[in-house]
């Protein structure tokens, strides 16, 4: 059984289950726990609506440059009817549009780089991939998988310092709940890896690791328009939906992600070939549960994973307190409910594909355009309309409601 750590009351449907009036239950799940009895009485009262984000905040307000180049091609009506972004599909071969979209992203990156320098005195390479994972710090969201990838990149640079390397700036941001020790330790790990990587002259400006403190909506509005790569790497079956994933898609970042939550629908809308999808699907996670997940097997079989874990154990990233990350290593090796090691190899390989595509700026941007064009479904206008119609039976009024600042009769 998949238990969603966010407290979602949905569980996967057993093959025999049937919803109200013989219809299949929503998104293949039925409610569990205290909702189960209610579901049996009134199955029609249990529905699921795909989440959404408001395009006013998450495009017009936070990314006026992108909104402008879109409006120049398809007009302004997409603002209140996001499905119209589909019209951008006819511009994937339009060289002037490709150039404009790439230019807006570069401007957003420069602006965020200037913000980082002014606020924190850190300099980043604006030609590097801006690789961003911003969300609450939680084991199921697997910031630790991202950390293992960073360590792997660092070790590769150290091993072959003259080999070409596609530069990356990896930014991780998010809050840890006050009583959640493991989440606090994950933040400590990110900053500790940064202390080593960012000060190693052998690395130069090819790899930088930043922890973005005090992640909140106002910071999201700055970093998301500047992101090239959106990290959505939770264990399949654990993320109820995600909305950060949608914000990045609308703002022209490509997604590296698992088939989890709304990533599944993003892949459906854009085509799986336009996302970097990797790792276990829900069925694979369930099969691994039946077989019994053994982290030691991966540790023994994958030399780069073993090196990274050994560095955590030996205090390589915490020389003044060598046992600082003992709890993290113990968790990963002996009781990792989210199976980080099981997706490590596929994740690192998928990141190699990301780097390879980034070298081809034109193809990268064309994939960005296909994603933006496919992001219309993720407007909260659609979510709200579905709630109104399909749950409350409310139809739109024929009368236009004046805005709050408009004079009323
Ligand atoms: C959108 C948003 C989230 C949700 O992010 P997920 O990646 O879906 O978990 C969390 N915090 C802030 C500040 C946000 O803007």
C-alpha cells in the first residue's frame, strides 16, 4: 500500500474495486482511513481534481518578459484561458521565437544572479545550468538523491579535471519543520557539500552548490523564472500532486522527474519525450516492496554511489565533526522508506542526458517551448471550473462581475 506522507487519504484501487454507478474511481485511488466508510456510502462525493496554479502570479507577475514574447505571437487571451498556449506549438520551428524565449531566460538568470550577489555576496556562472529544487525539505521529496548526484559530479571533476564538463549551479531551497531532525540535517548537508565544492579551485566555476534560505512565495517568484531545470524527484507514489512542478513548466524550465504526482499528467500533456523521466514507476516501487528493498545491494554494486556514501560516513564533508552525517547514512543504508539508492543510477544517467541536451541551446529551447505550450491544463482556472461544475453543479453566470477596483452601478 502506498502511504502518502502529506496525509492524502487516497490509496491505490484494488483491481476489483468499482466506484459509484460502476464508474472507475478517480485517479485509480479510493479513500482510506476515516474516509473509507463515507466512500462506501456515497462514492460520488469522492472525486479528485488536478491541482493548478494561477497564471497571473506565476507568469504575468513573476515573468513579464516571457509573457510579453508569448503575447507578441498569440495575443493576450491566454491570460484568462491558458489552454491557448497550445497555439505556441506552431512556433517550435520559428527561429525568432526560439531566440526570444532563450533571451528572456538568459535575462531572468542574470537578474537572479545579480540578486544572489547583492543579497548574499555569492557569484554564480550565468552560462551554467540553473538546476533548482525548491520545496519543503522532506525525505519523500528526496533532496538526498540530489545531494548524491552533486557529490558524484564533484568526484567526477576531481577524477578527470580536464574532461569537458557542462557547468551547473545547483540550488536547493526549502524549510524544515521545527521538530523534523532529518530535514534539518539535510539542510546542513547541502551547505556542507557547498562549503567543500564551492571552495575547491579544481572545480572553478563549473559547479556551484547553493542553499536558498527562507524559501517562500516571494523567493519562488524570483528563482522559478530563472530556472533551466526543475527537480521533481520524489519516490513514485508519494507526491499527491505538486504545484511547484507546474510553475517551472509554465516558466520555461525543463523537468527532471519521476512518474509521480502531477509529473504524470505533465508528461501526458507535453509527451514523455519532452521531460527527463527516470526511475521507478509506482508498480516498480510496489514490486520492490514485495521483494524487500536492500540499500546495501546498490551500495555494493555501484562504485560511485559507494564512494559518495563513504565520504558522508568518513566526514569528508564535515571534517570538524566527522560523524555529523551518521544519522543520514544510517537511514539511507538501513531504513530508507523512500528508496533513494534504488533510483540513484537512473537519476545520474538521466542527468547526463540533461547536460548533453543543454549543449544544444536551440534544441533545449525548442523542448522548453513544447512544455510551455502544453502547460495550459495546469491553470487553477481549470481546477476551479471543474470543482464548480463537477462537484457543486454551479454554471458560470452570464453577467460580467466587475473587478474590485471597478465602479459598480
Ligand atoms: C509552489 C510552492 C510550494 C509547493 O512546491 P512543491 O514542489 O509542489 O512541493 C511550496 N512552497 C512555496 C513557497 C511555493 O511557492
